C-alpha cells in the first residue's frame, strides 16, 4: 500500500430526480512511472500508479477509466452523472501494488 494515499470526492448532497450532476474526484498519490531514478542510489524507482478508476451508482456502472503511467501525480477526474433516484455513488481506485481505495457518497432526491 502506497503511503499517504487519500481519496477525495465532491458530490452534491441532493439532486432532482433525473437531473445531471457534476462529480469531482481526486486521489493523493505519487504516481511513480517506473522510469525515474533515485537520486541517492541511482536505482530505478519501481512503478507505482493508480491504474484504474471506477464509479458506480446503486450498483450500476457510471464510468470506468484505465489509467496509464503518463498521468500526473494526484489524478483528478470530473464528470457528469444522471441521478434517477436517491442512492449511493461508490468510487474505487486500483493501485499497481494490489491496494484498493474507495469512497462512498450518498445523494438524496430533493
């Protein structure tokens, strides 16, 4: 598990049924590409990236993203989603080392 990894998600707390909302996500992660060398030892720093991101709403897929090593540190994603009913968004980030980070946000109909 990478050190200091912290997912953050911004989702409106309420929405009108059938409306589109904007979701913002960011995960704190160094995103080592495996191509940089350690300045002290000269050895390659092993690759360690978030390689996949998914979002589901009430168990249904909203978005799936495969992430390549060229993405920057602390990947940020912003996207729109339709909210047909009250429920939970589940956000999941997958790390090269097998770690899985997740966050859940609820939306009420109002």
